[in-house]
C-alpha cells in the first residue's frame, strides 16, 4: 500500500487550529500495519483506538436467536427484530480508558463496517469536537440517520468508499444477469440431483437493461452491458445525456423504464427518498419475463412486495446480493425460492478491495489536513 509521506503535514496547524496534533478515532480491529501507514501519511496524527462491547441480556439474546430460526415465521421475526436491535447498548473504551464523558479532542472518526447506527448514536454525543467521519462502506445509510441534516451532524464533513468498488460491483451485476439469463442455478440443481436436461435460456444481446441509479456503479454496469451487446437505459435523480446509456430518465419515468426492461439492476444509494422505491407499484410495471438484480442496498426493494410478485409470477426471478436484514435470517422466504438467487453481500469483495478502501482513507487524511475536497465526500443533507 502506498504511503504519502508528510505531504500534508505542514497544513495540520492551519487545518485544525492551535493544536498541531490531530486525533483520529479508529476501531481497535484496524491492524497495526494500516495504522503505521496512516502515521506515515501524516506524522502529526494521533490514532486513538475504540473498543466497543455490546452489553447483552441473556434473555434478549436468546429471544433473538429463536426469532431468527426457521421455527419462527419470518413475518413475526420482522415484527420483533427492531425492538430487539434498538435496545442495543455498548460499553466503550478509548485506549483502554472507559468512554463515559465527552471527549472534545477527537476530530476525526474512521467508521468501519463494525460501526452500526446504534453504536454511532451512542458515541456521537461523547465526541463534541468531531469534524470529519470517513466510512469504509460505499455509503453512510448504515451510520447516519435520515435526520443527519440537523444538529449535531449538519456541520460534519463525511466521506466514504463510494466509487472504490464500482467496477467490481458492476462485474458482479453483469455476472448475476448472465447467471439467471442462462439459468445457471437450474443447471446446478440438476447437477446436484445427477439429472440431465437441456434448458432454454434468454439471449443477452439486444436485451434492455434498466439501471436504476446512473452514478459510478450504474455507469460501470451500463458500459459492461453494452460490451455484451445489451442496451442500457438509466433512471436517475436528474435526466441527462450519459455516454454509457442510450438514455437516462428522471424519477417520473421509472415505471416506463421498468416496463421496457428485460433486466433491472438497482444501483442507487439508500436514502429516505429511495427506500422501498422498488415496491408493489413498481413491480406491477415489470414484464413477466424480466429479472431483478440488486447490488445496492436491500432497503431499496420492498422484499414483501417482491415475494408477492414472484409468487404471482408477475416477474421471472431475482438475483439479490443485498437485503434489508443482514445476515439474511435463516427463516427468510428467499432461501426456499428457486426463482431467487441469493449471494451474500459479496459484490464488493475481492483480494484488492480492503487495501483500496484503506488507501482512500490515507489519501483523505492528507487531503483533510490541507483543507482540500475529500475523495468520496458526500452531502450530509442528501445522504450521498
């Protein structure tokens, strides 16, 4: 992993005021090798390690265990899971010392996948001097509440790994399209039964792919779709001309775009506006022989509406890498459906992905020190 020397060190005092040492809070699972590289990026950084341990009630833990098993209908589990999760409480330490009183000296926070919204909401009031959060995830919907545009988060600079995984996620999406089009799951089931049967499949060339979200991931999906002879159309917040797409429509044309599509790929971030966007009404617009692919966030698709559409055969099938509740509970209906291909939030994962995520954070440490725009910086008010 590249180190960026002390290129930004001269700007620390200017960037953070009188104290030339910037304190960054990082989870304690970040390996020492990564911490060393951060220090090489800016020698005046002081890294503080956060250890958070969830206080578990044996009764509540047992209840959650039971509710996630097949013995409990999934609908009943969904009714109770929020109440169980919302009561999560953490004991926190910084550098081995209990964190019970506000720490005004922490200016930046590296939020890895271990930092849940419940943990963030508990730790946020204890960091009144926080000015910058960097999320190693591609978004911040798992971290910041919808009301993040209000105090105390309105003044925060927030960056994330948006764009780091675009190409590999796009490759994964195209692979899912090809898998369902060529019926690879059906072939795998035949193989497991030692059965021989020739199966007809869909052609990719000439098919229309509706890409919901025309950002970095959606554009990469469109480029790869074109390379495979498909015709990508996009739906985005604002209609525009984009080289990778035949056309990019606004939200008011979502249903019209879905009605044309042979394959639908969901690539938009999860915000208050987009949650449940692919719901019952949208699914009624879809062709019966179309397939839905979701590589974005599970909350974009109304899972109940999708199950109903699949059961009524109003849609041919779905390939889903993300889910509203992860890990997907063992009692979830998706597991038992042959018209659903379940992958395991794996579209971003590769041998290089973790390294590239931390390289972005290294670069952003130096950029923050110099007062420059951050890579993957988001608008807290919009959530992306």
